[in-house]
């Protein structure tokens, strides 16, 4: 842990020094790479606040830089996902969505202008986004999804869900394998938010999860975790649920760009298996 914190302080000192040679954008890319390569989530939970302070200082100095704003959104959202305290997660998710919205208003004002408008106007604005802008649109969508998750009591959350789903539909139409299946994973999670009797589509969710597994070549262990948590539990498929989670626990978490993600996935897989979810259902019945 000390070595990792030293890296953060070293990069912070370099960024703030008058003679720093590293551009802000390059610094944030290096920080993100260092974070994603860690195999100990607790190390990142302890050291990531320095990450965020550095990024926020650069955004404060360059408030109209859409790249920095999107980096800030991505980092805040990633850190929020690691936090166990729901109130801290909510605050970080709010910040992530604020940064992402500000960046989107600079680069794609039509989306920003229709965010609170009708679905048709918003969808038309999203459909104008080309393949070269998908990364920015994806960061905005994932920050929005994080905000929705941590602000579920807000009455606007459910009303805006179709707009968020349309963003992922557009992303997948242009690039089905975007982010090695990550967009498919989000689409699957969104499709499984509501049970079938309330308008949800579990089979659509399953198709997205299966596509996410295919595009990630089973290297992104969070796909199996969400497949089990959001689909297998909803359709009462214990065999699928346990198989997916045991695959996660047996896998090598060390994958380029996914090591931290996979370490967290293994933590969550162990927790989900320990819950004895299906036995609890039997007891209730």
C-alpha cells in the first residue's frame, strides 16, 4: 500500500510543480492506468482520494476542458463503485454526473438541451452522435446510470430510464462490442431493473449479458457477477447463478485494464454465494 500511495504523491507533486512536464490529460491517463492495474481494492479505496483531488485541481484550473471533465466523471464514478458507505457513494455519483453533464454540454449541446425534455427530442439528439464520439457518450451514460442507482428515490429516475436505455441502444447499434462488451453489460443491467410483470424484459437482459461474455472473452468477471445477480436471481435459476459466481472465484483476476474490476468482482461473487439467496427464498415460501 505504501508504494501505491507514493505513486499518487509523486504524480501529484509532478502535476502541481511549476516545472511539470506531464500534461493534465496524460497525467489522468497514467493515474487511471495505475488504478485499474491494482489487484487490492482496499489499496485503491485508501489512496483514490488523492486521485480525485488531483483531477479536481486540474478541472478547477481548466473548467471548460471536456476531456478533463469526462476524466473526472469517470474517476469519480469508478471510486463511487468501490465505496461501501451509501451516502459517500451518492455524493461521488452526483459529482460524476455533474462533470459528465458539463462535458456533454460543451461538446454536444443538443443532448444537454434535451436532457429534461421529451424522449423523442432527446433520442434525436443522441442519434446524431457518430462513432468517433462514442467514448464521451459512454462516460456520460455510465455516470448517469451511477447517479440513477444512488438517487433511486428521486422521482425523475424512473422517468428518465428510457432515455438512458436509448443511449446504450445507440451505442450498441454503432458498435456492438464497444468497450469489449461493457456497453452490453450496462444494457443487460438496465433491461433487468424491472421484473417481467412490471414491464421488464429478462430475456433481453440475458441476451445482452451473453453478448457481454462473448465480447469480453470471459475476462471481465463483473459480467458474470451481474448476470448472476440481476438475471439468474430474477428468473430463479440457481444452477446458472452458482455456476457463474464459481467461475468468477476460479478465474485469474489479472487481466490488462481489468485487474481492479476483477478483484472487486471476486469480492462480490463470494458475498453473493454466502447469502444463500435461493435457500432464503425457500424459507420464505
